[in-house]
């Protein structure tokens, strides 16, 4: 795994980040959710709508209590595999959406699973996500972010933006 662009360009590319959906409301949630230790249904709907508008309606099937229980477990367990895999049992939460939940709300740094970011890391999107794919990707992104003294959010934005500008349709 290696970036398709020079690591010294992370900050410059991230500064050009333009996502098609508004994320201002979303970026106000991390402090609240980290303090509470869980998400409620309304907060999960906001995240799902930002990451995957087509599947966001499935979040409706969950009760507020179920979302609270599952996200509380995911954010409190020390087991890496349990963190990501527990989140995908929530209706409307796929691996990419679960990665957003960890990315934004867990104290540890996590990348977002997205075809654009994967392309920038020289990876093909797998037919089906699994922990054996996720774990090395997380390690790689953490190493790159640490080595370049950037946040995971900044690295994610750079990877997404680089793909948007350079990946062929």
C-alpha cells in the first residue's frame, strides 16, 4: 500500500477538499458524541445521510435504544475488530458508514472507507469488506498520518480530493 501522491503534498491537497454534501452540522457532533459515548438515532441519521443518502432511510428501522447500545459498545470496547464489526449490525450502516462513525467519533484515529480514498492508497475496492481488509488499511493510514504530523481527517480529505482530481471515471 502506498499513496499515489507525494506525502509532502497532503496538506496542500487537503486544503482543496470539496465534498458535494454539506458537512458543517456533522462536524459539530464529535465533541458531543465523544462526551456521551454513543449516538442517538437523529445523529446516526445525519451521518448516514452524509455518507450514503440512498441507504440512510434504513436507519429508520432501528430504535433509539438499539443505536445507543451498539454505538456505546463500539466506542468503549478495546477490541479493534469488535469496534467496526459491531457497527455494521445496525440497519443502514455498512462498512463505509461504520468507518465514518469511528473516524468522526472514536478517540483513536480511523480512516473512512471510500472508493476515492482507496484509489489514492493504490487499493482496489473489494467486492465485500472484511476485517482482514480493514485492519491493514487502518494501520497504513495511521502510519502515514503520524509520519506526516497530520490528522486523520486531513489525510482523508487529501486522499478523497486527490482521487476526485485524478481518478479516471
